[in-house]
C-alpha cells in the first residue's frame, strides 16, 4: 500500500510498503524526514507522531491505551487526528493513506 506523507511546508512524499508493514516502516525505509522512530516501533519514543488526514481517520482502528499514553510525550501538541505511526499497520484498505508530519519533527 502507498502512504502519502505531507511535510509541514506542504511538500508531499509518497512511499510504498508491503502489507503488514507499519506507516513508520514505510517512512523510515523511504527516508521520509521527520519520522525519527527512535524506539523502532516499540511504542516508547513518540518520535513517530503524525496527524492522520481527516479523510482517513475513520478507516483506522482506535488507539490503544498505551498509544494514548505515549501521545502525551509528543513534541507537538496531539489532536484527535494524532497517531503514533508505528501503530498503524498497512493493508490494502489503507492504500493511499495521507498523514501529516508535525512541524516540530522536521
Ligand atoms: Fe517509537 Fe513509534 S517508533 S513510538
């Protein structure tokens, strides 16, 4: 599935990943700036914070309690659209998902 990353300046970068990969893995494999993913997907760093595009929010399962907790540690104030993108697993239903990179993470 494809993931569209939108940088704080509005530039878009598209990344391709396999089914079962996370949005974070799509970002790091394609060197998308701003997704540091320090903990490698262990839900303990909050440096993979993204804002999911409104259109795609409904397509995602709810955040887990652990994710909610870690979202309190992001560098940019989280909103209802906030996710830690190592927790978003890609499949065909998410092909083309659009996520925005927080400006504090460029
Ligand atoms: Fe560390 Fe997602 S990569 S919380």
